[in-house]
């Protein structure tokens, strides 16, 4: 009896800690989204004021935009993960996929073939992982076969 109460309180304490960490993550990501948005506006205004933007300036702006996407994906995965815990895995894979796509674009802008090849391979692997997760692992994503 005492052991089950201790286990119950430990589970509730764990849930409270997870909620606290989730709230901290959402708050920090929101602040980072605000700062990144300000930086993007500043970078875009400096690019528009220059007649010819360099590849490095464009890459910095592209990186900032992808940072916004990554931050938003992290917030989304935390929120969705609160409802369905198995979705944390999907959120991590989706953030990894966005980062891999960002690396592909950065490699194209810089023109480095080795980086492009590695980023493309990483993107394909993460796309395959997402396909497996959505098609075979997540129960709510699988089609329901109804009998006649």
C-alpha cells in the first residue's frame, strides 16, 4: 500500500516536472522567435539597401528563416507531445529534416558538392525515417481497414 502511494506521488512529480520543462521550452523558443524575427527584419533591410547582396548575406538570411522554422517546430512538437506522447519522436525527426533541408540549401548557395551530398543523404534518411514513423509506427496515422 505504501509502495503504491510512493509510486503514485513519484509519477505525479514526474508529470509536474515534464510540464515545467515543456513550459520553459515554449517560453524560451518564443523569445528566440522574437529575437530571430527582429534579426531577419534587420538583415532584409540591409540587403535591400545594398544593390548587390553577397552569397554570405543571403545565406545568413536563409539560416535565420530556417531557425524560425526550427523554433516553431520545437514549440509545435512540445504542444502536440503533451496530447500524444508518441509524437515527441515525430517532432524530433521533423526538426532534423528541416535542419537537413537547410543544410542542402546552404550547400547549394555556397556551391560545395561534398556538403551538398552529405546534406542530401541526411535529408533522404530523415525522410525515410518520417515515412516509417507515419506509416508503420503511429497508430493514429495508420489506415483503418473495415470489414464488409
